[in-house]
């Protein structure tokens, strides 16, 4: 649509403001991530956790700044459709040689969606599909480095790979660690493959920093075969570096990028290059999740929603109410052919709940900012989501209009849900246990109960008390790991008061059914857990075998003290059995 010279100048200026806003965002994001190396060198673990939390806010801050600037400098509410269309075209031109074009397109969408009405959310006005390719973008330094092992000995090559990261601390015994890596690789492969002439080892240029570890990510390429690997580097008690293990299984490497863990800090010039490399070694991991785990959550959301719309075009099943016990705060639904659940906050909560809508939203935001230690599902939060009404079962439509009418709107053939959370689908732990007991699988019951207790312990040391410990609020992943996913009652451990139930003053008080002692909102009585957790003899036996101390107030008070003292525990995103100290009997000097 042609426009006049003055309107085209406005469109060009708007595009420039938007690019400036994004460039400021990525500069700050990049600087924060680059400092992760210094924090690792100096073992400043708490500072690293604070940086991850602060970085989450960067995007919305820049979107707000840019939106305010556009309102201040232009009459954006009065601009014609043609001006917005031309602003997008100018913006595309500015991204031609950009190193983060896909992120910049998402930034454009975020700002425009703050300004434009939802009816403009189509390809003429925003980037419904990507317009600028991310293929073959050059990075400085390159996304990955290549090494060519000496024919006689790979050990020196491993040493060079690790030393090239330029960490300020020395390795405790790099020759030992290189030997362990080689022995573990040969054991994993079962044999040494015939060496091809073009054998090379490709390693991503930046380590992946999280918690107290730095992860070296790469792959060995031997002719037509590729062998992915991840190598965690940790600090010893003496302050030197050591290699804890090498992860060679693609599934376990993918688990490093689980949304139930904290986001990585990675020094990236071209994020799409990192995602493309990671996809080559974790082909079953969606790009949306990889972007999210790299700290680029808004891009993860954009790609997730594009994937969802694409899936809806290529499937025919309907959204249904999720199986399991209905929640008192959230209405949960799912699409059977898609591995996610969709959660909306009910307009009215059950009588037992003492939280309001704002509190629930704050709890879900809190989960994004803490170290989830592999035990809390991350969520994608969306506003004004348009989905085809015909893909909803009538039962679900009835349930939505009954429980969340304030969040529902219809626009032609679409249902608009004004606020929505999306999580990876897991089997509810209560259903898993019921099925295992019916099948006579005591081994599965014991494993799940042990995992459940471990989840509670790890959350506690990460300063999270789940609040509602019922089995139904935990899920089982496809790897058998137990993860918490119901957040309306979570609290910081340090805010809770763990108490023993005082003895009754008399027989009448004991038999009355009413509490005879004052109880504050954040008071917790661990001995009460037994009443609602030990629901069968088999579960009782498993629980009392592995976790009887969870019913003892002393466990909680001691853990609380560790948190208050600033203790940051190691949470390994791989089995203890893989650690070199357990495989070879040495190598974990902690």
C-alpha cells in the first residue's frame, strides 16, 4: 500500500526506534552473560543466581521503554495501517545484516502488541512467521571451534580444548581428567570406531554456566558419524578445577536443557548458531526450549506458539479437560496429541485456598526466578491467546465458561483466552502410584516415593517449600523423575516457621477435633504430613524406608539454617553414578 513521503519517514523512524530498543536489550543481555565467566573464576555463586534473576526482567524493561518512547515521539494511536505496514518493511531492511534477527523480530512483535489491537496480530503488521533467515550468520568469535586430534593420542587435544576456555583457575590434574574422559568414551562406545581421515572435535565457543558448574558442549565428528558430549567442569574444595564426568548419551544431554532447571548463562554473538548446534546433538529437543534455556524466554515463547499453530493445522483432536483430580485454583486442559498442559486461574477458588489471583501470578513468576534444581516445571505465560473454537470439546468449553468466564472472549471462529500458562505434560504422581499399585509393581512405587522425597529435599535446600505436598501436585517425567508443578502455595523456606504440635492441655481438647494452639499462615507442622501422604501400606513402607525424617521438624529447621547461612548445594543434572569419582574411585575432590 503506497504512502506519502512524510508517513514513510515516520514509518522509517519508528523502525529505527524499535531496532535501537532491541539492540540495547541484547547488549545488556550479552554483557550479563559474558560476566558469567568472571563469576565462575571467582566462585561468586550467589552473585550468579542474582544475575539470572535480574536478566529475566531485561526484556520487559526494554519493551516498556521502547513503547513509552514511541508514544512520546509519535502519535502511534492515530497512525494508519499503511504506516505500520511500512514500519515493518523498514524494520526488515534494518535486520538484513543483523546477528540476532529472529530475536529482533520477536521484540518488534512485543512492542507492537502493546500498542495495536489484537485484530492486527497478522502477518501484515507483525512477524507471524520469520522474515529474515538465520542460516549461515557469521559470528565473532565463531559459534564453535574445531580441533583435529593427533593420530596417536587424543589426550593432548582434550587438554587443549579445556585450556582454551581461558579460566583463571588451574586444573587440579588435567592429565587425570583427560584420561578419565577417554576411558569413559571408550566404555560408552564399547569399541573404538575406525578412524576417518577427517576426524574432528567441534566445541561451542562459550561454556554454559549454571549454578556452580561450567559445561563444555560439543561433538566428535568421525566421517558420517557424530558423537555428542557435555563435560561439566567444577571447583574443588581447594579452589582448583576438575572435570566431574562426561555425558555421552543424547537423552542425558537433552536433560541438561530441561525446563525444570535454571537458565544457562552463555556468551553468544549469534544465538541461532548455538541453537542450531544444540539441535544437531539433541534432535528431539524443540528449538523453543533451547532458546528458553539459553535465557531467551521471549523467543522461546514465540517459537512455541508457532509450533502449536503449526501442529493444530496438522492434527484433528480436540482440547479436553486434563485427566486427574480437578484443582481448586487452576483449570487445566490439554491436547492429547501435544505434550503440554494449558492452565488458567479460576475466577473463584475453593474455600480451602487463602490466596488471590495476584498472589498466584506472583508465585508463578517466582518459579522463573529461582533455581528450580530439576524439580519444578517452568511455565510459559501468555496473554490474549487465540485458538480455534472448533478444536475445543464441548465439555471443556462448558467448563471454561463455568470456571473462568472473566478470561474468555470470542472473536469469529476463535476463542480468546486472556491469560494462560503452559507446561510440559507429566503423569500426575497420584495416578502413577495408583497404576503401579494396581499392577503390583512395588519397585515402581518405591522408586517414585524415593524420587518424591528427593524432590522435596532438593527444593528445600534451594529455599523452596512447596506448601501443598499432596501427590497430585507432583508429576512423573518420561525419565521417571518427580517434578513439582502446582505453585499457588509455595513459599521461601526462610519465610516459614516449622513447629511441633504442642501437647493438648486436656483430654477434651485432644478429642474436640479443633486445634488447641494458635496457627499463623506460614506455620508448618511436619508431623501432620503423615496423615495425607501415607495412603497405603506399600507407600508407607517405601516412605519410612527412605524419608522418615521429612516428618521430623528438625530436618526442616536444619535445612532452613543451611539456607540462611548461604549454603549453595551442588545439584547434578546427571546421575551420581556417572561422576568420575564413582566410576573410577577418584576425581571428585569436593
